[in-house]
C-alpha cells in the first residue's frame, strides 16, 4: 500500500455510509446459522449451498451476518469458476471480512479509480448479483469489503437455497449507476421465537497494535469521520446521520487480542434489552458479559466459534473524549 500517496489526498478513497455486514468462517455452518437465527433473532435470508454459506439479518441490508463453513482443505469457486476462497484462507474459524456500505455505484467506481491512482492493493472485485464489491486489507491484515447495492428489491432476487451467486465484476464494463438503491426505512425482519429482537447492526470494535495508524487508514481510505478519541481508543462514524458510531478501535494488549473484538446490534429501547436478558436466563443461554456504562447498557454473547456479539441500548450521548477508563474494559464501554 502506498500510504504516502493515499495520505496526501484531501478526498478519502471511499465514502463509507455505514457498516453493512460482518462475515465469518465457521466450523459448523448449521450450528452457527441456528445460533444467529434462533438465539440472536436474525432472519435467515438465503443459503448459498455451493459456497456452504448462510446469510442472516434484520432487514436493513441483504444480510447483517454471513457464515461460511471452513474450507476443509478445498478451494471454493464462484459461479464463473473464479477462485473465490482459497482453501488456506478459510482453513479455520474467524473473521472473513467487514463490509462497508457505499452510497451508490458511481461512488464505488470513483473509489476504485482512486485506489488505482494511489497504488492501493485490491484483492478482488466481485459481482454478488445484488451487490458490487471491492475487497482489500487494512494495515492490520483484516479483510474489508467496500460494496454497493445493485438492486433495490433484493428480497425477491436472493432467497431460499441457491447454488452459487458470485462472479467477477468489471467496474469499467458500463457506466455506473449514480442512484442509491438502499432503503432508508426497510420493513423489519424479526424472529418471533428468539429471545433477542435486534433493530439493526450498529458497529464493529477492532483491537490493533497501532490504533492511531488503523484509525488514520479508516479515515483516509474508508472515509470514516473521527468523532472522538481517548488515548488509544478511537471512535469513527460513517456518513449515515442515524448512526453515532460505525467503528471503534482499541489497543491490543495481553488481555485483548488483535483483530475483531466484537460487533454490535442496537435494540430499540431499554425494555427490549431487559426482556432479552430475562429470556436468555430462562433458556439457560450464557451471557459473556453484562455492561452498564455511562453511554449504554448491553449484554454480550459468544457464538459457537467464540466470536462476541453485543446487543445494546444507548442511554446517553457517546462521550469518547471524556476521562480515562480501565484498559481491559475499554472495548465494552463505547
């Protein structure tokens, strides 16, 4: 990555609107799908059988969580035969990528061209039928996706069981669409029998050995706006006016491993969180941590592969610049 070229620009490479989804490699696809559906309350949107993947969400985007079964020593290929997932990339459970939503296709293509001009390495370009995507790495090696919706009525395009949906995308093949295709107020998807009823995906928390460098990357390349920092804790947001944070970056240390610390769903009101906590206890589902902080209340669960997922309600404006906090607790407090 040519950081000096990228950092000399006043215009960021991309202009991220919000966190679109998180995607994981999981050890057992059926087990993880069941957890996110029946425990976390995410509706199952579609299953890509050829990729051994499931996609679940709240209805705000085509999916909030993607689960791909580990490769078990086999390459996975897209519908046009291109190598989509090398066997060594998805060999064990963990984060596959974080996906950042761009406002429209014209903006995504402009970002692609700025990437080329700045000498930034692009891993691959993908056409997912309902989205066009650019994949690359951040300075810590986390894979990130910048994507845009290409159809508005995605519910009638991808649903049920599908074989393979992804091919290679050519950004120069046709003029890009300048019109946004996301829905501002989509119909909510709810799993009535689940103990938790999340409203929307909110943000991700990354732990980094160099938080300042990572925050600078996400500001200059992803176009996220810094809204507060306290030492090694950085809070950034996208352009969507309804989200007060999109990414939180904390320092990795002896107790906090580098990489994805957790990702978070917002609930609509305190009563919804209290009801969820009671129902989880009734069903004997373990809560990894309960958090009562100045700005929020939350509970965290661990999925079958150990990934943390947070469910929270905001109780006060986020104050990332105020005071000092205990370092081990910092990832949970914002």
